[in-house]
């Protein structure tokens, strides 16, 4: 008797659960400040907006609570946690320790076409006006590439979390640093493109130190972390 032909089906692709979709969507709203710090999260309105039931939504909110993005008050109300200047400086301190090494690790791994795209965005004269959010987004893309290609998932996760918390804080970007920041971003991109890990590390270190010093000067906060 001939063996029956066995037909193997393609492995099922992972499908995001309702909880995962709710988590990523609500976190995205918080990160982009569509839901601002101190805002109350209404479960009924959120479940309607997401078109999901309360159970997966509550699971997502509990995860965000556990990660410190939300706070539950004594009356049971859930709000977006406020991140103040002091915490922003702590997060910048973490980045100053870790991100220069991530830049060195990412050197030689980032596709040249992606670096060229980021460089063009930073150089675009239309984005040169101080305070234009697009200019900052070009720099953010450079930092995203460093995180994505540093070849260390734990390091990448820590840096992404620190950067996200800084973005959702009530602390605005330091005014007047647009041209300086663009120059620093270009130096990092060029070091990455040249395949020079030492320069990439050093330029990233200087860039993050300048950001921290800008916050200290703008808000009159004493630097307790050195540097």
C-alpha cells in the first residue's frame, strides 16, 4: 500500500490578541500625548474606541500600570502618570551611560540607505526652523536606528523605554537647541556611516551630555548625577 502523501500546512502567523492590540494602541496614544499626563482613562470610552470588551482592555491597562505608565488612585480612578523634570534627568542619565555603547555596537550594522535617508531628513532646510517637530523626528529616527541595530535586545528595550518615558513627560524639548542638535545628529550619523564605532560612541556621549546640560540650564535643576 502506497504511503499517503502528507500535506503540511503553512504555520499560522501570530495574530495580536485583543489585549496586545489594546496595550499597543493605548501606549501609542500616551506616547504621542493624545492622552496626556494626568488624564483619566475611562474604560467604557476606551473599549468603545478600540471595539473590544472590558476584559482585554483591563488586562492591557493592568500591564501599563505594572510598567509605570499609569497610576491607580485610592478612589479606583486610573490616570496617566506624570513624569517630572527630575525623572527626565534620571532617564537621560541612563541614556548617557548606555546609548553611546549602543551606537558603537550599531556601527557597521545599519543599512547605508537608512542612514542616508535620516541624514537627508536632518539636512532638509525646510525643517530648519527652531521648534519644528519634524526636525526632532529626524533625530529620533537616528536614535531608533541605533536601538534597532545595536544587536542587544535587552539594551535596546531599556533605551526604547527610557526614550518613550522622556517623550511622554510634561517636560518640553529645550528651546534654542535645534541647530546644535541637528549638527550633533549629523556627526553621529556620519560616524555610523563611516563605520567608526569610537567616534559614534563619543559623538553620542557628547550629544546626550548636551541635552542634559540644556535641561539643567533651562529648568535650574542641580545635576546630581555628575557629568
